[in-house]
C-alpha cells in the first residue's frame, strides 16, 4: 500500500463531485512502476481486467481471476500517492448474486487497500450496485460496450446504432447512474448518446470510445504508449511508440553482448584490496 495516507488521495466522493467540472483524467495501471509514473498526472487509476490481454496474452478478459486482480491491485497501491484507485471485479465474481458480489468486493478492498471496485452491467446490475454502496463499498459502473460480455455480444463492437440499442443505453445509464455508483464508464458508444447520457445522469461519466462531452476519459496505458500492439481500437490515440523503442534498445544490447562490447570494466566488480 502507498506510504502516503489514503486520506491524502482522491476519494470516490471527490471524483463524484467533479461532475460538470474539469475533466477527470483516468488511465489503467497494473504494476507498481507504472502506477508511480502515472499517479502524478491522473485523478483515477483503474486496475482493469484488461490486464488479461495486455499482460497475459489472453484473447479476452473472461479468463481473468479474482486472485489476479487482487495481486495487481496490491502492486498498484504500492505506487500511488495521489490518485483514486479502482479495481475491476472480474467475470464471474459478481453476476451470480449481490451477496457473492459483496463478499468478493470486500475481499478486494481489504486485501488491496483500494478505494472502489468496478463492475460491468446496466439495469441488471443496478440492484447489486445499490446493495454494495449501501454497505460501504464504492462502485464505478460500466455500460455500453462491455468486454466481459464479448461472447454474447458477438465480439467487440460499438453500440448505439439501432433504436433498440439506444433505448438500452438510456435505461442502463439511468439505472446505474441512480443506483449509488459514484461514476459510470461509457465504452464504445455512439457519440450522440454518450453526450446525452452525460447530461442526463447525476454522476460523472468517464468515456472510452464515447464522447469528449463526458466528464472524464480513460484509456489503457499500454495502448497510448504503444506497448500493446495486438489490437488498436478506433478510439485510441497513440502518444508514444515505446514498443518500438524497447525493440531498438534490446537490439543494441544484443549486439553488444554478442560482440563482447558489454559489459565493460565499469560494469564489473574488482576484488577489494
């Protein structure tokens, strides 16, 4: 856990109060070093179940386990001094019942020291969100494109292209926004309706492939840094190409090792006299 008291970090309550103000800056973090690098610049760091794809090479987030999320949540908390930290509840850890969701959410908060949990779902999860928040567990909601439902949704695709989808987005936003969640992620949603939802609900919206009108934005850090190249969604902007730079550095190292140019004398130890 961070050496700095959690009281000095942004809380879910303070994030909620940012509705309609300066946009909320959010990124994903999965490790202590990355958390330390991002913390100064972010309001909220999400330990996302996207780590299954980004760090473990999984095809989707569905195979991510609760133990994995807790391990990475602990790692991120060791590197944070300022940001509000939210840990994703993985697939299967909350859908069965609100009681199961409570037990697993308590475990996440107790074992990681994080500030809140995130779960996916609209109308069907509103009761669970209310149950958790009434018992002291802050919840970040997630509607629109929901990666944990990729198998039933027919793949990763934006939503809001039909009247049926638009109606569902509106219902989901209203249900989650009024269930006690301190904020709601809106993913992969047609801009018009992401903008509409932002105006309609009382808590901040955090967009990812949604609208600049959202109260905040989130992206996967490895995407914006060019470290994850398996798939680049339309909504990602690359701010650097660190993956290419890592390759260049590794190639230079390999060449020096093979030519015996590394290590040099300054990289080795001498016997003490």
